[in-house]
């Protein structure tokens, strides 16, 4: 079962429960697949959403990256089939925004933006 406090989201799609989580490894795999840094990917998606120039290929890759931590054998094509079941592009983007927000909560623990903490360990 998914743990939202750990950045996980579960969703049943066609009778299968999928767990989505954007971990460090997922971001590394996404960077390798796109040739872009994570921040650039996020900025590109935000800009594309504002201009309406969203490419399904980009949505599918992010969706795939969010799945591979808990479904390591899933391919991008299989992720695309699952993505199709989420709904239209607007529903897909909203779902991915939720997954991104959970992966990068702000310093108050609110899963809306920013990063968790200040990067220093407690003494």
C-alpha cells in the first residue's frame, strides 16, 4: 500500500494496483532517458502546460519513471498503456503534478513545492 508521507501514490487501474513514486533513482532514470536535468524537465512541463504544447512522449516518460521503483520491469510502452487508463491529458497532468508534489514537499512538509528541509542533518 502506498504511503503519501513517503511520496507514494497508489491507484487501481484495470484491476491492478500501481504504486507511483519519484525517487532519486527514478529521477536519474528520467534524466538518462531525456538527456535533461530534473529541474529542466519540470520547467519544460510547466511551460508546456501553460502553452498547451504538451507532448505525450514527455508525459509517458515521467509516468514510467514514477512507476519503475515499484514496478521495475515496466517498459515505457506498458506505462503508456497504463497512462491511457488515467483519463484525458488534463487528468494525466493533474495526476503527475500530485506525484511530483509528493516527491518534492516544501520545508513545512506541505507537498506543494520546494524541497524537504534545508539539507543539513540534525545534531
